[in-house]
C-alpha cells in the first residue's frame, strides 16, 4: 500500500473516531485510545506512520450503552458492526465502519459481512481473580476460533489444537456460542472489582489487566491536531504490552493488516492480491 492510499485510509478512520467522540461526549461515555493508536498519540501526536487502523476501548457498561445509542444516533454514513446487532459478525470487539468502502483482509475473503474501513471498539471487563481469569481467557480463545470458523473466517494460521476444537464446538448454533462467549467474558462484571481486563485484545490477559484507576479518569491528548481521550496511566499500560514503546521498531516489525482490496467512497479502488 503506498503512502497516499494509507493516508487516505487514516483520514477516514479519523472521521469515524470523530463520530465516536461526538456520541461519547454527548452521552458522557468513557472511551480511550489504546494499542498502536495510543502509541501514535504519545510518540507521533497522531497515527504511527505505517499504521492502518485505529483502536479504542470502553468499560463494558459504557460499551453496551454505546451500542444502544448508535442504533438511534449514529450518522447514516457509518455502520455499526457488532455481535449485538449482526448475527454473522465474528469479532469480540465492535467496529464502526464507513458505508460504501471496502478494506478486505486475506483471512476474510470468504466472509459475507460488511467489510468497510473501520475503527475497533474493545470492551473492558471487570476482574479480581487471576486463576479464574486464566480459565476465562482460555475458554474465550477457543470460542473465538469456533465463531470465526462458523462465520467463514480463514483460521488456517491458528494452532492445530484450536482448529480441531473449533470444528468440534461448531456443532453448536452461532448464537449460542456468542452468548456463551460473552457470559465468560463478563463473569465478574458489576461486582465493583478494582481491575479491568481487555479480553478482546490479541495480547495476553496478563499484559492487559490493570486497575481501574490506571484507566480513569481519562486524560485529553493530541492526536492528529485534535484532543481525544487516553488512559490516565497510559505509560504503565503501554509498557506492560510493548515494553519500550518510544523506540521505533525495525521495518520487519512494523505491522499492518495487509489488505487484498481497498475501495473508497469516491469509487477509487486498489487491489493487492497476488495472482
């Protein structure tokens, strides 16, 4: 993907973020830039130069309110993609997408759902028991692969064990698997525990469990010339996941989603699949 196309994707993602920020500000909902988006804010005051996505997190209570509010208030240029509203959706995190766009990844060639340019929204769930959390994370992971399998996501790069389990578990209806997965993730919610865990992340729960005070109250920080919410103790969170996050990684470690096709609202298309 050349720099002009990447920048066009980034600017559209920024428009999605503005819509999320608008809804959250209006309805007093907590959200935070996380992962590479948070690194970008701190290290670059905007997108990491090679980054092609945006990630935010919300406490589960705010996340659920956000989903319901979006059903009424989301601008019709955008599309809410979440298990709560779409039967065939496969992710643990919700997405806000832009209609009339495409950003198709290799492992989603057979997926039949909306594949517009997106921003990820990951729920933060309460926790207070490391042993229980380890079991929750393991079960969640197995269910995640089973759901992807049933939604026609390519799971060939998953471990052989997870693929085997996913095929066995896929005898259950998709709706049941999703409900069970959410029950596992939210087992300790509304118990006023002092910790949040991000089980929707690709990183280990051990790196993604922090005290609520590390998240809240949110701070405002510049990202692409506008201020957005970041975690209260962003340094602790980033160091836990990435180590020295201020160091620029070598080129071979600069991750992107490697799309096979991109299409913009104006009809401009770019195909990257090798024939």
